[in-house]
């Protein structure tokens, strides 16, 4: 399963400190039994949450684990979280229940699209050859019924057409 937490903060001058906090937060989250990966991404795509953290989790039971309950959340940043962008979703693969968050190597981006069905609508020829893994929202906010994700080289992603329903997320770097 994939758990995503999307957010942004209301004070841009605090971004470097928030980025540093997030590095440690992800490290701690990886110590939770049942969380096998944790990575953060950022985008400048208009209308999309600027920050996306993506975790591979074993099952929804992770969320009721006492240790997880103790360390989860935005900690000291809670008062600066931009509520317009705060979304938490739990996804299964649209085709299978067990799916893990993909690795996004250096020089690559995570292409994200939210759709009502597992397909881009309308299809554009410039998206030919782009294969999305379709995720189905099964828990938490369920802010989108389906999310398509695809890892591709950054240079190739820049050739994709600009669409309001597609965002390019780059792996976040600590400040």
C-alpha cells in the first residue's frame, strides 16, 4: 500500500527549516514497523500541494500502532500548514492490493495525475509511451478516486504538455 501526505506551509521564509525537519521526520517514520520506505517530493505546479511525502506501508494497521501515533503528524509545523493543500490518502494498486512506492533516482521525477477513472482524460498523443501505475484511494481523506504515478527522467518529463491535472514532483533535497 502507498500512503501519501501532501501539504504546504503558509510562511515561505520557513521553507529551509521545514525541509530540514522533514529529513529527520522521514528517518523516524522509517523506524515504524510496517513502513518500508519514506520519501518527500516538491512541485511548483499551480494548484497542487507543494510537498508530497510518499510511504510504502504494509497495511492500514500501521495507523493504529502506538509508536506511529506518537511520532506521526506535522509536529511543530502544524500551525503553519496550509489547509488548502493538506491531504492524506491511502492507496492500493488499481489492479492489485500490494503495491509499493516507486524509487525515484537522481535525475528523475515523479509524474502525478489525479483522475476519476484510471486513465488520463482526454488522452493526448504527447502522453504516448507514458505508463502510469494506477492507485485507487481506499482510506483517509480519499481526496481523489484514482492517482496515476510514473517515474521518468526529468528531461523527458519537461517535454510533457502542461496540464492542470498533472504535476511533476522532484525528490526534495534538504536545505
